[in-house]
């Protein structure tokens, strides 16, 4: 069921009434997430950058994403009243009254993880902004919340060393291939100029070996990639119960940064969010390999 936004007599169904349809968190209960992670920066907003790009394309009055972000921030006072009750009920204890800043929109769009309440407020404010401006973008199709609370057990330094030694075609190692897939996914969804997405992919993989939690999407991408090579050994994805992972993670009690929170598109350009689509991307890589 979708939540109805009403703005100056214009009715648009835009947001789901509950968080479940836009929350990518398999195998982890909402109670578990709220108890240990919701108040910290563990939540990626997949699709936010794409929606901001679409606004620039669809409305000529906004010449850049930064202009859109400023405009969205300007209507946040009106949008808080439109927060679906189902979202509030699903996340008791979240601070819905504090609002958010331009810097937090910037962080979410980079993409960097933010707290659950800030993510929800940004999404709701963006929905109000779209309806208020008459811009036809269905956020329920584009936006997903992806908590970075998953670890891949047995994916350690030794496993990473194996990937770096495993040659695919005499020139490219499995590690290079996986890094490049993650890089291309990140590049196609963020378009971040001046960043080093190859370095971000390498950094994410390194942090995963140290037990720093990642999104289910990225964890599944890594596991499926290794399974296709017959190197699973076996890897296992597990949702954390608390930030320190029962004492295994002490120094870095945080999520990975700058993940490829990709929103792939189907043949008609519509968004699709299943983690398996990253594997499809790998399987349908242009002939000649990964460049």
C-alpha cells in the first residue's frame, strides 16, 4: 500500500505506507536493527543520486544537483508532517524532530551511510518536493534503504590473497576483476567526478576482510562472484547483532564507506534493486572482458 501525499490539492501516491517495501535488510529483524544500528551511520540511500539527476533532467529550472539539494532542504519544514505513520511506528525511538542538513544530503548522495531517521526524513522531504513542483518521479520505485550491517564470514586476508593470485586470462586476476566490476557499478550509478572509484572498491574489499559491515547487495556480489570462480570455500553472509560483532570488531565500529549502492535499470530504463542484478551485469559483461 502506498502513502498518499497531498500538496495544494494535488494528490500523488509516492511513498509506501510501511518501511518494508523500500528496506533491503534480509535475515535481520527490525527490532535487532533498531536496537544496535538505527541511531548510527549504517544506512545507505540507494537511488538518491539517480533521483537528483532525474530532477535536473526533467526540470530545466535546476541546473545542477546542488541546486536541487538546496531546494529540497528548503521545504523540509512542510514535509515532516507528511511522514507516514507506518514509518514512525516501525522505528520507535528515532528522532524525527531534529531534521537534517544539506551536508547530510551530500553524504547520502555520495554515497555515504547515514542514520535511519535522517535517511527517512530526506526521502520524505524529497517526496514532498517532487509533488510540490509537479515532477513525476515515483520514489517507491527508485529509492531503497540499504543498511550496511552484513559481514561475509571467512572473507579474510588469506581469501583476498587467493583472489589476487587467481588468474582469469593470464593478465587479469580475480581480485582485479571483482574490483573493476564494483568500480563500474559505482561509476554508472554515481557519476562522481574527481573521486577514485577503483580505490573505493579496493578499500571496501579490504575493510570487508577486517570485518567492517557492508550492505547485503555488496556482500552478495562478492560471494556470488567467488562462487562463480569456484572459490567460495565456503563464504557465508551474516547480519550483525550489534556493532562490535561480539568483540570481533572493536576499533572500527562503523560501516564501510562509498559502496557501489547501485540502482541497475531494466531494458526500458526502469529501476531494479535486487542484488542478483549485479551478478547479471558480470555475466553479461561485453565480450573481451572487463575494461
